[in-house]
C-alpha cells in the first residue's frame, strides 16, 4: 500500500524502533540480493520499479535517492563523506529537509542497491556487549518519486523515508566506554526527544518539541504531519531485556494514537491554477449576491 501511496503523490515513512540487537537493521535491510532474507527497503525498491514498469506509457518518472546518518546529533552524508555536518532547513511549504544532501538519480533496483552498499560502508558501527555490529547512528534512506503525465502535464511528488534508528539501550548493559559511551548518550538523548514528541502529540499538547533534536526535525512530517507513517516495533524475546521490551511496547502504544493529516503533493499547471482561481471568483460573486 505504501508503494501505491508514494506513486500516487503521497509521503510515507517506515521506521524501526527498539533496543540494540532487537532486529531493526535486519527488518529494514535484511540481506540484499537474497529474495527470502531481504528486508523492507529492498522489497519496497523492487515494488516501486515493478509498479512503474506496469504503468501507463503517458507517465514519466524520475526517481532519486539520498542516504544520510545522524551521528552524535550531526547529519552526515553517507554518499559523500566530506559532508559531515548538514543542516535541516524548511522549504516554501514549511516542510523540513536536509540541505545539501547528495541526491542520486536511479533507474533500476540494481542502481539503488549500489547506492545502499556505498552508504553501508560509510556508516558508523561499533562493537558492544549487546551486538558485535551495533549501529551507532540513525540512518535515513529517502526515495523521491516524481511523475509527470505527458498528456495533461499533471505532476506528482511522493517521498518515502525509510529509517533505521540506533538502538535504545541501558549503558550499564552494553559495557560502553569512551567514544562508545558518548555515542550511547547521544543516541539515548535523540530517542528521548523522539519519545517527547510522541508524548506531546498523543496528549494533544499545543507545543510539540520537534526542534529538540535533528532526528525529530527530519521526522516532523512523519509524526503528526503530511505522511502515512508505519512504525515497526522490534522487541527482544529474552527475559533479560524485559524492562526495555516494556518501554518499547509503551512507545508503540502511544505512537499508535497519533493522527496524521495526509495530502497529495501535486504541482499544478498554469491552466489548472487559472481554472481554480476562476472557480474561487465565481464562489465569491455568488456569496456577494446572496
């Protein structure tokens, strides 16, 4: 469904949340190139291209991808490692975006997977007691699908954020020291900011603290905004992790209550603007004559 939404000009988000070693990266990514063990990202990529190959020939598509990580609350481009401290800006519609992030145009699943492999080699990982290959950053994979109908010039833009969050963890359990300890503190701080945003939205508070971290700023549209969002809650089956599992489930329970308001991202032609403007003028004339 989310693929159809993105191809229909809607925004979508899928992110995995849970403690270290609960299966977030396995869920989002899996094993690239293995049809049975591939995760959400490769399956969605294949789905997008399969849908496009079967759509009308009057539609023209342009697909571009970006991949960056939030490490120690700094946004780092995984496709160009010289870009180590990107900032979040707002476009004309007040929608947050990462300014200066590398965008690669792609025309097949294979090209997308090449981009993912490059990004993976650049991502921050470290060994902890909980996981010998633990992600020390939140990774954000963005797919933008722009389509144009050649016959009527109608343009749609769909954005899909696929996010693998770093693990929420108790520092005492992971044996974190030095740099890894600093990383853990930053991870927990940004996840705490995410929890505060979820809590504010769930309790319908007037002020939502999106600006408390880069992560919540990037996910602003996904949480209470213009996106269809799916949160995958990853839990450990071990009784040793019972407290963290409860916390994770509580997070999911709260997030479930949030309502987003979704709109199609349509770029109107000059003719369409004129038509809508005329319609509005007619309405005003009718109201005045009543």
